[in-house]
């Protein structure tokens, strides 16, 4: 039971972190003017111009993809002490980060797949208001915090 609780809380925390970081860090230009501007200024601009397609996800060395992997890595490293206290929670965060990167990358390379399986993320990039639909893997916190 204790393991299942760690896994559930890690899963929930992963989705919460995805939502809050996306909304309050990557899209908040008042407080994060320099480093995180790349997300909106580059990734959103490229995606919008190319109907969701972002070729930077073809190669890890390109802007959007490299920045995203670096951010996920730093996030996991900052939570590393939890591995020794609540290991299944941290392993679930690792799994969440890998799944996040996989589905986010895939949605920007295989646009039809993204439209089908992540329509809320497609809407985040392609609809008129790009400041909603913050969850990438699931619109869980978008629904809970409406």
C-alpha cells in the first residue's frame, strides 16, 4: 500500500509540476524575462507557423528540445534527495518526465498523432488563446482548476 501511495502521489505531483511550471514559469514574461522566454518566443512561434510541427524535436541539439531536456534533468536532479526517502515517488517522477518528453516531442513531430491523442495540447498551440491548456500529458489540472 505504501508503494502504491508513493506512485500515485508521484504521478499527481508530476502533473501538478507540469501544469504550474508551464503556466507560471514558461508563460510568465513578467517574472522570467530572459531564460524562459525561449519557450514562448521560439517554440510557440515555430509551432504556430508550422501547424504544430517543430523540427527542433528531430535533434536534441536544437533550441527547444535541448532546453526542454535540460529543464527536465535539472528538475529531476533537484528532487534527487527524495530517491533515498521515498524512492517510488522519485522513480514515478522520472517516469513522468520521460513520458512527458516523449509525448510532447511526438506531438510536434507527428502532428496527426498529436491532434488525435493530445488535442488539448494542439489547442494550446493552435487556437486563438495560447494561454490555456497547460497540461501536456493530460488536462488534469486544467480541469481541476477551472
